């Protein structure tokens, strides 16, 4: 059920398994189930319940010869403190397994211990220790997905140390992972590398586009309040079963007791549900705000790429003999261009601005005339000069600019893309 992304059923079955173990105790299996429950609850933001599961796993795993479950439980408590409680306590729990490391028989669990330690040291900006732990994690794991996930972390650590060649190598390796979230993370980190790493604007744009596509394909497999609801249904079912037993002993007394208990549970349940919903709402609101800020930052990056490519095309074209030949004739205003001259000049400009127009067309749908006008505006041509190049009136040029502006998506328009491609501030003065 967990692997099929049906978390509510998985939680119910895990609890039923724990009930069965009350009759035939098995500490190893019990610790494993508590750890699985903790991981599942933590993934769906039920932090306090997850913490209880990890603590139960610690209790039942203390006396075992194989400390793999105990190590897993301490790492789970470290994640709980990192995500919800107190980040200063994270390293304390992540370092706990080192005290009995030789008694951990599961090699992948040993790898996970160093993997978590690498994250903790990175949080404390101790990059050297983080790299050392990451190297240990890589040497221990035999799992391909974990290896590439560690490559992504290693690439980011090298980027923080400005060792861009190594960062580029590990991040490109991680981008070949079969796990979608690892690939998306690797592409985002590749897009964040500076120009010193050899990441040109066009390549950065491609990495961002691929990262967005992968991010959109990642589906949330469960909603935390659904798990919370199933958990309470299980508790309520247990209470009804106990109440039924008491009713058989003394009907009159048990009816009164069940009624009072039902009222108390109902009031407690409502209070608890209201508090939990408030916490969930606050958490989701923070995530939405963070996502909105991230999207705004990405939009600004795309706009900056478009601006730089446009400026580069304009600078290169102005340095050509063709510009020196045509511009005096256009700017003089003494005569209009013939139809053949208009077509000839349009062909030269559109070809010179092809990289800019390709970047722009990914955001704004443009006709051939729209693209020509955007290129002329990048060259700094006034409304009159644009009209001369097209053999039309100034008013027609203004109308075309208005139509182009309406094609720009609202979120990009608010971030200033209209000014970048239409030069509104400059044109309004002419």
C-alpha cells in the first residue's frame, strides 16, 4: 500500500501488524514497522506522531545485536528536529549511530548515516566535513538511486567551495538518475552555477526548462489530512470495541459511561482537529509563499536571459557594415524605403536577432512582423524609424506594440518583461 501511494491503508495495516506482534513479540520486526510508520508520517507532515513512532523504535531496538533499526530510529528523530522542532539538536541525533557503528549490519543503513551527517554539516556551513561524510556514504552504498542522489549533494558542496569543474561533473551525473526528484534537483543546481563554470545563458535556460518540466510531473502521492482522518477512525473503532465489551458486563452503567466518553472524545476530537487544521494551514501557506517567491525568482532569471541575449544581438548588429549602410538612410526621414528595401532590411535584422527571437518566442507568441518590430526596438529605433522600415504609419506601429504587450503573460508583464522587449519607457518620450 505504501509503494502504491495509498498511505492511509498502509498506516492501518502497519498498526494491525503491531497488534499481532503483541501476541508473538519480535523486536526486530517491531522496530522495523515503527521506523516505517515514522518515515511515512514524516513524509506527510504528521511530525509529532512520527516522533512517537521513532521513539517506540528506539525502545524496542535497544537490546538487539544488529543496531540497524536503532540507527534508523535516531536518524528519524534527527529529521523530525530538522523539519519541525529544533535544528540545533539535529547533529546530536545524526551522530548517535556513530557510537555503535560497527554493530550496524545493514551497509545501506551505514551509508544513510553518513548521508544525513553530510546534510547536517552542510547546514552548519562545515563543507569539508560534509564532503568527507558524503564520500563515506558513496563508498558504502550499492544502490544506484542513492548513489546519484549523493552525487547531486556532492556537486552542490563543490559549488559552495567554488570548485566548479567538480560540481559540474557530479551534477551532470546526477541528472541521469531514474528518480524524477533527483533529476529535477540536479537541473536546478546546474542552472544556479555561475558563468565561471562554463554555463552559458542559453544552457542555463535549457536546464531551467527541463527542471520545470520534471517538477510539474512530480505528483503528491498523499494528503496529510487524509492520513490524520484514518488515524482517528482507527482510534474511534478501538474505543467502540472496548465500549461494546463493557456494555455486556453492565448495560445500564456502560450506557452512561459510553455516553459521557463519547461526548468527551467528540469535544477532544473537535479541539484536536481544529488545532491540527490550523497547523496544516499555516504550514501549507508558508510552502505556497516559498513556491511563489521561487517562481518569481525563476521568471526574473528568464527575463534577464532574454534581456542579455537581446543586448548582445543589438551590439553585434550595430557593429556590422549593414547597420552603418542602412541606419543613416532610415533615420534621415527624407525618403521612404521601397518594398524590396523593406524586405531586404527585414531579412537582415531577423537573421541577426534569431537567438533573441527564439528566447522571446518561448514566452510570448509572435508573428513575423511582431518579431521584426521587437528586434527594431532592441536596436533603439524610434516609432518613426520603425514605421519607415515597415512602410506604414506611426499609429500602426503604436497599435502593433499594444497588441504585443497584450500577448505577454501577466506574471511576466508584472516582472518587467514589457519594458525589456518593448522599451516602453524610452518610446514614451519620443
